[in-house]
C-alpha cells in the first residue's frame, strides 16, 4: 500500500467537529467565549444545584446505547451519573438525523440543563444553533473542535486519546501472536482511524519486531455481517489475533472465538464474547469526564470548555487481561501504560517509518494526543499492509 490520499478519507467524528466554525457561522463563534484551554464561568442555569432538586441531564446517542461499542461506552458513563444526588437522567437513542430536534425536546418539554451528545456528525450546526437559542443549557460534545479559542459560552467538548489504549492492546497482541500475523478490521482510512491502527501496530512491533499487521477497511456503514466476514477473511489468511477499529467490534471477537484464535476488544468490555481467546481491549472511560463536568456545572463553578487526554486524565483504559496473556506481556504492558500516563512516553515517538520505507516521524520527535499532525495522518506504519493491496 502506498501513502493514503485525501480522496479516500471520509469525515470522522473529529473531522466533522473541526469543520463546525464555517458551518455554524462566524456570529455564533464570536460569542463572548473563554479560552478553551482554561476555566470559564458557565452560563447561569435556571435549575437548582445537585442535592436540592432534580437537575435534568439529557444524553443523545447516535445509535443503539446497547451496541457493545462506541455508544455503549457513553451509556455506561451516563449510568454512573445516576449516583449523583438530585440528578434526573433523560436518554434518547437512534437519534442520528434528528439530533437537533431531539435536543430541543430535551431542553424544552424535558427541562434538561445539560445535554451530552455522543457524536454530532453533520447535525453539529443545528445543535450549535440550539445551544445559541438556549443559553441557560450546557451542550457537551464528544470530539474536539478546530477553533478552540472561540467556543460558544454554553458549549463544551471532550476528547479521549483511545490510540493510547490501542497501543497497549497491540503490545499484548504482539506477545500473543505465534503466527506473527495480526488481523485488524477498520472502518475507513480517515486520520482518526489510521492513528489507532498505527498505534496498535507500533505496540505489536514493540513486543516483536517481526509481527505483521493486516488491516481490512470495511467502510463506515458496514453491517455486523460485513465486519464478521472481513474478520473471517483475516483469520483464514493466517492471522491468529484479531482486533478492530470501528464503532462495533463485537463481531470480530465472536469470529476469533469461533476460529479458536485470540482477539482484542474496543470501546467497552467485550471479554464475554471471547471467554477463551480474549486478550485485552481499548476502552473509553467517560465516567470521570461526565461526572466532573455535570457536578461543576450544577454547582455554578468554573468548568473547562475543552477537555482532552488519555491515560493521564483517566479518559481511556484497557480491559482486564484475559487468561491467554502471559506474565511478561502483562508486566511490559503495565509499564508502558504507566509511562504514557505520567508523560514519560509517547505512542508516536520517532523514528517511525511508513510501510513504503519513508520516515514519517523523525528521530527525537514525539507526537502527542492533541498534536495537529496526528489529525492529518494519511500513512500506514511499517509492517502494516491493507488487505487487497
């Protein structure tokens, strides 16, 4: 495979969010907003604080909240919110295409003063218009906008660096693979997907430099059946470990278990679907981000309009190791995770070559979570090949 070109990249969640400035219009972005990287006072909420009465919090899922994938990770965080005193949770799923209208229903008839959106996509302009029309309600989005210094005052964004957890999963997979071939089913070659695929590959080759990663891109709209078929192709092609980078990884784990091979999960704990072959997984940990933001907003205290992080902020984690993970792999993975958490390491630390032999990250250079270069990634790392090429 050669360097991936722009005309093959579909918009990812982060790509869409980064485009919001032009879509919504300059007027909304020029509200008296704070520096996104710092603290700012929230808008005055017309509801009592937590503990004195019900604070309505709405969660908009762009799909099934029990999808064993991206939306379920958010649903688990929403469940954790119910432990806060005086909070009333309103959840709406399968809202893709009607997010703005559903948000208006949550704010109006349901009286929610915090609305959390798992993935805004093309509905972001309409949602920002709702935020502008309801300045006493805070809208929180999963993702990161481009214009971080000019956010609407009642709008916030939070972003987790899942590639860090994928790197650890890859390291564990590299130890486990006896065939020296790992298969990974991915949605599409957009930068957000590529950085996770490459992070996984770098982790695997950190464990064993001879391990190869074969990736099958199935498209953003792939059905579970199509995902499973791609996983079977990879397994039949010699991969003895399967992994994924798409919204729903459950079929990949099920195929691995049926083939008697190993697997890594994604988004949420998928160990139940591969009790014999499950290694670990890359999970979101939104509980902290949700709870801290809601508590601060409800109390009328300053809150961050942009929160980003990986292991350091507790926004991502790895699933508990399965029985196939050996002592050496566990020790190496634990140490690598700790280094990432304390800032002493980076997933993308040079020298790194792509699969054509070109140096893409120079020696001594480190690209960390929010680095703009990661958002422009169009390459696959050394040792990674695309199925069919």
